[in-house]
């Protein structure tokens, strides 16, 4: 085995890149080690050119391996990896979104990057995956305008410093308020993922600036690797547009392009109509022309028109101002009493319907993956995008990578305001149905889901809203530096623009960000402007949401299960469960409660409807109650003996009233004052060493026996023994 190793200190420990013949048939490959986490990245370019497609065919796969965590996982019957987990899909997407903009999109040969996790410890492999994919591509013969480098920046609440590549343990800490994954090149940023606890835009810019410093170190390191190990890049000549095709375009289409693009309409119908005319003209006048090539020429014309219109004339396709939102509509509830909560949100032609379903702790999702073993997830957001949303036909069923990514982004945006389990122990599932789409359904899902949560009575910290920001760089940006930032992108702005910058948050701060671009990278100063403009839009959307529902409803839906939370001592858990679960099963059968969940720390969560949870809670409270001398009860006489009576305080406890504690005077027989089933007032005199409860009636009601006509017993007292029994 031949190998060379190179290392760079990142975040205070070495990141090591190993080049070997391990995957020698790939165009490029590298092993990256950070701590005890190891990933293998490979990049392969197909020799075949796909003439049947009109897009660049890039595939990125992130492969998890159970052995990486030293675990034999899977189902009972299939002990191997199956379909990609949600984490694997999301990790693959961040790699894809980083490297894709840096390819020549006129290439029609398939490119596949595969990142395989071979070992995992305390460091998240996603940062390494991006750097590994970049190095594999950069040192290969595959044409690519990288490198691009990645770093994670973390921050804890109250701290003024940032942590570079924080471990899983650090990120799980309770005061962790910012998790930022940033990628970039040339002192600029080309991909961002942020999860935050309502942090300010100023903190985010400081974090991006810190990330850029680390990224530039990695960039310099990658360039050195390229110099020493890089292969000569293959050349793919861009096919030239025939003179007659371009002449026909310039004659028939170019003069009408601006009017079609800037139609003051939210749709792309006039662009599509002009494109159909273009294809018809080609068929009639140049029947031998390459339609895909001609379509590419048309798309380039749309791209140029929309950029020049924005930058030179401050014009948008639908006639709005650069910072102007489309028409907004919000509705909380008023849909169906069967739903635990619902919300409808419109932003122009994007319409989202979100629903809330509440369940008990037993309804949480169990995650068994390479990164987490039997972890419980109590808050979920799922996103559906049916083909009719954009007015198309297509396959229905299952969530593709895009749906998983959009759902996860909205979930991340909302998670910061979800109440903790200690105060709201419900499992929360949100589903966003994107019923009409024209720009950023993921941010529409955030808004609709906020409405559903508030309608359902979930006591969220604050409403959350999201907005998608766009960017149009001047075609001559490298020389004139001109650009325009767009609020609430839609239609052709979304398709042909240079940036899709999604920002979600509350009035207090940002909770989630996702940045995708179509150019090489964007300077932090432009992102700073976009964040400020996004905040203005977010406040406007929150105004609309709060007019629809000012605060979470005071109670959850009557159709939702009621959860009662209790706390018992850990040493009492066994008595509640009972042998083979007999006791807890009996409680469920007696009360009709849905579920009783008991955690190792003694937390008890009881889920039920129609008052069943309260009934079960009362039983468990009685079973685990710690009785104290001086407490008073009304009990039921359950047994009578010569030395006294046993009084049941509840279903789980009873105590002894000695004959001498019935009245302040001596009585002859217990039966003179008490009878089976009688309700009597008692007070706890003491709890003896064995935990037995000794009660008194006379200390509560000295006249109890006298009112029944019981008189003092003056007969000679018989001898007694230590147990108080008479013979």
C-alpha cells in the first residue's frame, strides 16, 4: 500500500489527509481523519457523455456504516445498512450544495462523489465530508473550479468567543446557542447551515467572519495539495452556438425578451410562451438545429435580462420593489375540530397548510443510527411537496432528498421555541402540505407551522417567521462590483438568481439559516446586508401572524391527549411497575389511560383522554406518597381487631388506630365506636421504624366517640402484652 499523509491544525487538533491506492480506480480519492472520525471521499467522472439530458449530472452520496460506531445495528432480521438515514441525506446535501456551484454546468458526463464514514467518534463527519470531497475533486482530473473548505463554528450563551469544530458533547450542552456550518473560497462564503437560539444578526456576521479565517487556512492547504499531487484537468469544450441559430435568436427573440421577463406577473407564463415560439421557429426555419443547445441559449438570455434589469434599473419580474414582500395571509385554526392545531399561510403564490398532532412520550421517534443509539426525538416537522403544487404531474409517495432537507430546515427554525419536556411533555408532530408553490415553500412551512403550534395551544417562546432572500450580481460584477439584494424571491428570480438565502427567526433573533448559491462565493458584507433586509421582512410577516393569533391558545385541543407529569423517587419505580408489569397494567385497566411512561430519574408521564390521566395520576401519587406526622385524612375502616381498627387512607395505604386513640377515655371494645366501611377523621401520629402508619381519631375529634353514645369503660383492665393485645 502506497500512501502520503498531510496534516493541518484546525480547531486545535490535526486534520489529516491520506492519499493512497486504496480506491485507486476513482479519479480522485482521499481519507480524512479528525480525532477518531475517519471518512473516505471518492470522485468519479463517467467516460460517457449524456446527450439525452439538458443539465449537469452530479450525484453526491453520503454513506453511513454501522461498524464506524462499533455497533451491530439494523432491525432484528436485517443486520446491515438500509436506505440512507435523515442525517445521511442532510450531510450529503451540504456536500452537494458546496461543490455543485463550482462545476461547469455545460458538462454532460456524469460525476459522482461518494463520502463513506469509516469511523466515528466525538467529531461530526459532515465538516470532514465537505473538505474530503473538495480535496478528492481538486486533486483529480475532473474539471472543477474549487477548492472549497468547510468549518463548524459554535458559541455558548454568555460567551464572547467562538469554538471551532465543536464536538458532539459540546453541541449538546444546554447553553449552546449557535451552530454554524460554513463553506467558502476566495475569502467569501458559498454554503451556510445555521441552527440558533434566537441570536442576533451581529453575532452571525461575527461567526461568519471567524469561519472565513479558518476556511482560508484550509484553502491554502488544499492549494498546496493540488500543487504537489494534482492531476492535469480534463478539458470539455463548450459547444458553440451555430451562427444561424444565434442570428435567428437575435432577430426573433432577443428584442422581446425583456418584455416577457418583466411582465409584472408572478408567473413565468410569458417566458414559457416566448420559449415555445422559439422552439416553433427553430422547427420551421432551422429543423436540423440542436433543440437542447437552442434552449440553453434562450435560458442564458433570460438569465442576462433578469440580472441586468435588477442591477441597472432596480426592476423585478413581477414589478415589486427590491425589499417588497408579496401579499400575505395567515389563518390559525378554523379548519377541523379533529386536528389538534392547524395553520394556513400565503405569501403570494406560495400556499402552505400545516397541521399539529400531539402525542405522549411513547409517540416519540426512536433513532437508531451510526450517530445516535436509541435516541428519542419528541419534535418532528415533516414536509410534503406534491407535484400539483407547481402545476405539474409526477410521482407521489415517499419523501425525496429535497423534501427531507426542506422539512429539516423548518424543523430547525422552530425547534428553538419549542417548550422543554419538563413543562410540556408532549410529542409534537408538524406536517406542512405545500399546496401551491412559487418561491420558498420551506419558509412558508415555518410560518404555517407557527400558526398551527399556536392554534394547538403549544406554549412556544415566540412566533417564528421565515423569508427567502435573493441576489443579482452584475454580469460584470468582478469589475463594477454592482449587485442587488431581493426580498421574497419567486418565479424567474428563484430559478435564475445567484442566491437563495433562507432566514428564519423571531423578533428577538435568528433561529435558522440556509444558504445556497449558483456563483462561486458571496462576500460576507453582502450577506450582512441580506440579513438586515431579511430582518425587516421577518418583522412584517410576524405582524401578520400575530394579527391572526396573538398568542398560543390557553388550552390544547380537547381531541388531543392529556398528559399529567409526576416525579417519584427512583427507588419507587419498581413498586409502580410491579412484578412483570402487573401493577402498572392494573392501573391502566382500571383507569383506561393510554400510556404510562416512567423514566430512570423518576419522571412519570401519563397520557390519556377524558380525565383518565388524572385518575391514574391520583393512584400513583397515593402509591408513592410520603406520609408525615400531623397530616389529616378522612379514611375508611377496613378491618377491626381487638386492639384497634385499620383505616384505609387511599387505595395504596392504610394505618392503625389503636383502641386507645379512638377516644380520650378508655373504651371497652372497638366495635362500640367503629364499624366496617365507616368514614372516620384521622391524623397521623407517627411513622414507625418499619414504615407503618399509626393514626389517631381522638386527636382530630375528641367528641367522636361521645357523639355515638360511647361512655368510659370502668371495668378492670385485663393484662396486656407488648403488642397491645388483651387476653
